[in-house]
C-alpha cells in the first residue's frame, strides 16, 4: 500500500503507479484532510443524524419506542 499526503500547487496531479500494481484494480481517493476532520467532528457529536431519513414514519416510531424502553431499563432499582 502506498499512502502519502500532497499539497497541490495547481489543479493537476500526476502519480506514478508502482510496478506491482500495474494491471491490478486500485483505489484512488481525493479529499481535503480538513474537510474530513470537520465531518468526523460532526459525526461524533450527533450520531443519530446518520439515521435521518432511513426509517419510514412507522419504523421510526417503533425504533423510538424501543430506545425509550431500553433507557428505562437502565434506571431500574436492583
């Protein structure tokens, strides 16, 4: 695996593929590191947001009921 950070000075970047990668499928990712850090901060503060829109109204209500019941179990006296 080859991993490096680059600060481009223009819009074009050229890469040299190692010989043992020639003819193989490779993955090339391009993202700004500072944007990734901001996304991680958002995700850690609001984990429920990643589920927004994946449930139907009925499924969402069932899920909320399940969460409420689970939290109520935490408060039981033993």
